[in-house]
């Protein structure tokens, strides 16, 4: 962020703020984050040349996850930091400069407004949306001390003609203790069986992720990154049901780990 750039205006006072906060008044062992909650577009970008039908697809946002995250936030009385803009504007779970940060093509759909961007235009999206979101996470995590960071995402049930059977994906890399205990607690539930993928349908890496490596693994914070299949949470009933289930398992996981003898 030390380079000099010509000022390029992305957001105006007519655009919504890039960060939404919920339940910040609560003191909680958890901090929830939602990288792909929204699908807003800055007015300066118009429709980005993307057909209206594509703004309802998974390429634009994580379908259903904002509502699930809000329910979990309410159930756990835990603070939630959401990102309001579409991942087609800038993906807040990719490091700036990553090939997927500002995609020119997403799952077969060309994004004309992302082609041939100048350094100044990329910088404007980072400064307007990416950095405010991550600065909010960093600030909230730091002032709250010891917290468990919970990152919430959703995934499409069919990708490139391949069906994905998992109800939930639990992603982990370094320090996977909370994630592995979460999987264990799911396996012990009486209302299952849930199909849970360990590092499915994605693998958590430093290259293809940003939020957990930056705000959890780099600081040795415990974390949980969840992916929920979108057809389970694309309607209000499913959103509330899965949020309640997940909130219960999160609490069971924290309790189980707190009862383990220190090594």
C-alpha cells in the first residue's frame, strides 16, 4: 500500500458502506465474518456489463450466507462483520493481485468491467472495499482479545457438471484444532447424518484464501471456516434451520475443547 496512485473515485456518498456490522455490543468468544455476503455494485460501475440473470448466481455472491450469518450472530450473541459488495467487483477473500481478486471471467461468464483495468482502477477497488473490510475485522479482533474467528461461506451444489454431496464443508490448514473438533461434534449429533467434507469442496491455502490466513492463522487465533451448500439455505426456513444447527455445534465444540486437559 506504499505505491503512489492517481486518485480514482469508486464509491460516492450515494453508495452503501462496504462494511456492515451486527451485534457489536455483545462481548462474545466469537467473531463472525462474511466475505461474500453482498452483491452491491458501485454506481460508477453500472451493471459491469454482466447480464441481470447472472447477478442471482453464485458468481456474484455466496447465496443465502448473509441470512445464515445473521441468524448465527443472533443465536450466539456474537458480533458479525459483513462485506456488502459483490465478489465480481473485488473478492475480499483473495489477496490483492491474485488472479481471482478482480476476475475477468467467473464460471464461464465474462465480466467486461474487469478487463484491462489500470493499476489506479484496481487500487480504487482495494481502497474502497477490500481494505475497509479487513481493517474492520482486524480492529474488532484486536479489541476483543482472545476470540474464535468464524468465517462463513456457501457453495453451489453443482459445479462444472459435478454434483457436490456435502451439506457442510469445514476448511482448515494451520491450527485445525477447532475445525477438527467441530467435525467430531457433528458426527455425534442425533439428528444426522450430515455429510461433512473436511477441506471439501475447497482446500484452505495461503494462495487461494485471505481472511483466515490473515486474521486467524497469522495470529495463532482459533478459527472455523464453514462452507454450506446453497440449496439448503436459499430460502428463509433453511437459513434459520441450518443457522440454529451450526450455532449449536459451535457451542458444543468450544465446550468440548475447554474441557480438554492442557498439555
